[in-house]
C-alpha cells in the first residue's frame, strides 16, 4: 500500500510542476491563460472528448474542473478517470490542456529555463525537443513516473500546455505509446 501513496505523491508533485510551468509561461507572456471554452479562429479550443480519451487510455475518463468545483466542466479541457474518492481529489489517468498567449520566443525561453532548472525540480524531468509537435515544441517527462507535459505552439500567438498523467493507467511499455497518441490527437485538431 505504501508504494502507491509514494507514486501518487510524486505524480502530484509533477502535476504541481506542470501547473507552475503554466504559471511561469503566463508570467513570461504577460497575458492570462485563455479559457478553452472560447473559440480560436472559429474553432472550439478544446479538441478532445472524454469518450475518445477513454478509448485511448483504456479507462473511463470524464471532464473535470481544475479550480471551481461548482463550475461547468465543459468550460475547461481537463479530464480525469471516473472514480469515487473520499477526498474528492483527481486520480490518474489525467489529461489537462491549457492555452495561453505567447510567441516562439516565449516557448524558447521556457525550454531554456527547463534545461537549466531540471535538476532542481522535484521530478527531475527529462527535457526533449519535439519538432513533431511544432516549431520550438518540447516535452518534460518525469524520471520515475509516466507523466509527460508537452509545450507547443498553437496557431500564431498561443502556447499549449498538455499534461498527460498515466500513473495508474496500466502496463508500463504502453504508457509512452498512449501519451504519443494523445499528443498526436491534440496536434491534429489544433493545426
């Protein structure tokens, strides 16, 4: 029972790091995180549905609220496995997508920040350039858990942050392939 608690704590630390990264990106760009319920260039910003993510992950996911438990989950592009927990906390698998204003220079600055700071972060993430996700795109992958965050350009003036947490999803070898399927789905819908 103890290793599960440690794994979830590590996952929560990476999730916190991902949100801190989004806040750092917010500070770098000087803008506010765009609500994904809005449309961008005539397209709905949340390119995912719970049904298709459930099919990819192999567990039933639902839309969830990151901050306002009384709000409409459709206003955010956040998904978590369907589970009844006494604490009401989200459990893995989780997929969170945010889009904030930003440029290629902001994305490059964020990439350089993670390259320099990775050894100081709780999960010691591996920083990988990902040109397949767009010019200047990169991922952070936790060293000990299957949690990956992608940072990529969205149209001409946005930066997407996509966190995929598969800690409780199942077999280890399939986790990277599952993450890649989710990244590809988002890319195909946003570009």
